[in-house]
C-alpha cells in the first residue's frame, strides 16, 4: 500500500491507496522527500483555483521506479526532481506554458509514489541528497529566475534580498557564488547573523529600522541597489523603489505583506526602473540552476525535516514563518 495526503475541503487528509501503473507518457517516482513553499499554504486556504481533491506540493525528489509507454527521456533508476511547470520548456512565459503546474493543476508530491507526465521530472543535481534536492523546483528555480532570467544580474552588482525564507536564502547563496554584493533584511537578528555566515555583505533589521529604504540610502550615500528581490509586496514596494539606483531592476516574487501596493510612478520614469514578475521558471532555468549548483557545490539550507506522519506540522511551521531556509517532509 502507498500513502498520500489530499486536500479535501481545506483539510489535509492522510490515506493509504493502491497505486496505479503509469499511463503512456507518464513516469512513476518513488518519492523520497517533498518540500513546502508559501504557495502551499495559499492552496490549502483556497486562494488558488486548483483541482479538488488535490495531492499537494509542487516540490519533490526521488527515483524513477516505472516508465509508461513512449517515454524515452528517463530510465528506471534515474534520480529526479519534479518540474514546477511541466510544459514551459524555455523562452518567455505565456498563458499556454503556465496552464499546468504540479501540486495545483495536477497532483503533487506529498505521497510515497507519484505518477507524473514525463516532462514533469528533471534529473536531480548530482551532489545533493533527496532532502536537499526536493527544495530545488520552486524556491531554487524562483531565486535563479529572479536573479538571472528576469533580473539579469551581473558580477559586482549590488542585490537587496528581503527575508530569510526558502527563496531568499537560495538567492543569497546563488548571488554570492555569482560574485554579487548582497544585502539581506530581516526582522530577526539571529537570522541576520546566519545570513552573514552564508556570505551576506550587509544586513539590516527592518523592525529596528522601519524606514529601511532611507536607512540604506544613508548607509551607502544614496540609492545603490542594482537589483531587488521583492517578496513583501504591499508594505515594502515603495521603500524598494526608493533605494534602487538609476536603471535598477526589481524582481517581484511575493506578496507576503499584501497585494495592493501604492507608489509613485515618477520614480520609475525618471530613474528608468524595471519591474518584472517572477513565477518560478522554465526547463531551461532548471537546467541552468542545476549546472550552477553543481559547479559551485551549493547545498540548500534546510531548516527542518518533518516525518511524513507530521506533514500538517510542516504546514504550521510555514505559517509561523520562524524558519531559515527550507522546510521538508521526509522519512
């Protein structure tokens, strides 16, 4: 018997099932670990138009155990991760390649065995464990896209990263490996010390300094950031704009403080600023990130691993937002 969790009427329900054989074009994965993202909290709260009932979580890692007819891209025994957008192969985002995502439009990875379309898997980074690799598909790829595919980061540029959650810590590790100067802001001095240990050049506690945009401008003699990873949204966007240098960019990733930001368009016009929305990335982004992580021996930061029987507690930990890095479910 195989186990799985389903979201039914807003509740996470654990059950045991007989697993079906993979259909033509599908692969079967023995799931060894699955990771949570903030989106998963929104999904269980009903904020996304997902299938119902739904096996949640876009992110997971494991081993191919069976392949359906017509599949030639992988073999039994291959170690793989899930692909957030199975049908976004490369290039720019479109309505078509964004139609299907794992853990929302098709069943996700919070189960012991998963049948997925073959394009929904990608080889696992060779140097990672399954627990580490499970964090790559959403948080890792989002950080990569925000920095490079959309953010066009260059070595030596100054990056501001908001927070110390999964995407933020991935972005810190990747940006430093790429030769960027990095500032991290957080409400927790302990987390800021941990960010310094990972290479953050500058830190700021935005509770101690609520006008953090002004404080950073004072510290650096004026707006100095080439790229900002915007995770806060409503309560942070205005300050982000204030500390961007001329021709600066913002990669808009999250709306943790709200979705309706108010700011002056004048700054955008006269400073020639660019705002780009980021929703994970394509297969090309996954390929590029995987190679980069292997080249630089980057290991994701795992805050906690919850046994599969305690998956609801992992959700609660995400809601509590005390974590540094990623939260994973694995036995």
